[in-house]
């Protein structure tokens, strides 16, 4: 593998992209390009300095999930940060600017309501009149999981980025896991749920990532109800030809690989009404249960048609001259796959 740098050409057997918020851009510089959908979000935290009613001794890290706030001791005072419900992408430029620190603004309108919630939870913050606000970008992925493992586009090209605000929790372990992965050529079993996924180009587009970043930050401190937490941003990017038809029938959509897929139909919907949306989540029987029951009974007792446009299509081409000796075996496979 050849890497061209400002220090000359570097030849290597393995390449590990752990470039943080520059990882996506570095992937785009490769030939072929490597999709690494990770984008920096503005991450705000404030420091109080020593407080008049000081923080004495060791203080545990405090997390207030309702206020999307965390706090810890810092130089005799507190450091308070947020994973707010609606965050801001760090940069609007095509690339992360070289002088990136000059492009980070201290948005006090965005900060004040966050600070007020922190004061409500930690009353001693009332004694801090001028907290020092810092805007420190952090890298986030479309689903809030690390991007870890070998890229699909280039063999021996490994990626370790997208810590989603959890860099200190995983950095040492990730380095060890990637090193073992390269040496043993097999991922550690504990890393299976984090393994590099095959992303589409749409996932790596800047507009998509900027939209998704607004939402994925706040998911760190949100209650995610099973199968009831669809994203609201970066939607309607991949749609079936039947999308508008299904929508007028009361379809409520979710997404899979950026593809809009019908989750269920609201049978009470009438043309001209506001388009139905998924109701608030619950750990009990979901509010859309009866709609799904209707669909199940309709398919079981009658006939159902399912739009499967979003499913993958596989085209198999066979060179019979090369596979003549195993022709019967290949024919059996093709029959099993329903390929004519």
C-alpha cells in the first residue's frame, strides 16, 4: 500500500486511519475512495473556576440524562458539558478548515438554556457568574457507534474513528483491538457489534452528515425505546417509486440504509389529514399495535402486497466453461436462489 504525504511516499502493508474529524476527508483522498461517514459536531462545555462554595475532595462524575448534562470536578470548580437534543454541526465548509479553531463560535443563545438546566440540577452553580464557555468539536457517526475495522474498499485499510464523544472511554481499548485484529487477522469477539459497516455514498455526503449530526448527539442521553426511535433528520433520500402512493394511504415510514420503508399503516388516516407520525415511545404495548394487528390479520386471512424495493438485489453471472465440471452443483444453487 502506498501513502503519499508531505514527507514523501510511504510504503506499508497496513494502514490505519484514526484521523479523528479529518478521517472522512482522508478516506476521500484514497484511490479508490473509502467511505468513512463521521462528522464533527459542536460540543459545548463550561468551566466555573474555583467556586465560593468550593468542590472539596473527590467528586464523582454526574450525569443528568433529563437535562442532557454531565459534570465533574475541575481545578476546584466544575466542568459542565452537554449532549443536547439538537446539536450543531461544527463546520459548514466542504472541508475541515486548517485554521479550524477560528471557525468555532461561542453561541451563548444556544448555551444559556443548557446552563439553566445545569444550575437547576447543581444549585451551587448559581455562585458562578461568568462561566468560561468552550466549543470543542467532537466526531459523530450516523448511528452513534464507532467505526472500527477493515474498510470494504481497500484491503488492509483499517479505520478507527467516530468515538461520538466517548474518546477517553474507548481509545486505549480500540488501539489494542485494532492491533490484535491486524496481527491475528480476526476481530475480537467483543468488537463484533462495532465492526466497520458497509456504508453507502449517501451516508458519506456532507449534507446528510450535517443533518444527522444534529440528532445523533442527543441520543447519548436519551431514552431509546425499542423499535420506536426513528430519526427525524436526513430523511427521504432513498424512496420507493410507490412512496407517494403509500404515503396517501396513511403509511408511517422508518429508515433502513437511508431507504424509506413502511413500518405500518394508520387505518384511521383520511386524505387531507395531517400525515401520520410514529407516536411517542413506550416500554409497554406500542400505540400502533392495533394497526399492525389489522395488517397481520388482513394478510393471514386475505391477501397482502409488500413493497420490497428497498431489499438488496444480487445478480449472478456464471462462466459455464470454467465451471463445467461442477455445472450440476451450480444449477442447483441457481434454482435454490430462484435465478433463471
